[in-house]
C-alpha cells in the first residue's frame, strides 16, 4: 500500500492523506472532521477505518481530507485557534474531490455533528463545483456519520447529504430577552 500525507510548510496543518492499494480501481475522497494529533501514519485507527470503507466500496484508493486542518490535541483547541482551517485547505479539498469524481469514485462526507458552519462551507464549495457528496451513514441528527469504532454502515448504497445548520443557542428566537 502506498501512503502519503500532505502537510503545510510549517507542519501545523494536515491537508490530506492519500492511501492507494489498487491503481486499477477508481479513487474515492472521504471528508472527515479532523485528523487530531500527529503523527499521521497508515496504522492510525481512524485512517485504517477510512481504508476499510474504501475497500468495501470497491475503490483502489482514498484521499482523506479534514474540514479542520490544524493539528491540535482537541477539537476545542483547534476551533479556538484563528487558523483552524489552513490557507490551502480549500485547494486540497477540491483537488481530492475533483480527482475522485472525474474517475468515477465517490466523494463521501464523514464529519459527524460537530462541525456546523465548516461543513456547510465545504458542501457549498463542492456543490458549487458540481460535485455530488454522499454519506455511508447518517447520525441521529441527520449529519454524515464518521469512521468511528462504532461505525458499521448497513448498506454500501450512499445516501445524499444535506447538512443541518449548527445548533441554535438557547433563546435565540425569544423576543425581549
């Protein structure tokens, strides 16, 4: 298997991970919430689950692209940073999605419930390019499921993705408070 990770020059942002096991089959793109901590390796459980998803779908490779590119210990730490999304994130997301779509592979959303505006932005970007995004499973809130340990998608039939707006704060719609 061929494995490569694309990092920013300062190594603070991880833009994508590519894993290839069969060049004769179509590629896929999996958009996840974030990679979390470094190091990025082929043996990481989250990346192994993405590879298994790709193999079950009959793909020959997957490009795994995060919404939050900053390498940080927690999602809270990453989102608190003004540079949670690196300057080249959109270019890498579009590149991976275009490559998969142009060769007949799927673009799979797998970011879960916690990414609100970032997920909406990614969907707008991809839809604006005419790229169809699907999910292999949905969370109880209707967002694309993640490649977690509990993930056991029931069908190999991808479902269309509609991203729900971020959760409202309490009392946003109450007048006079």
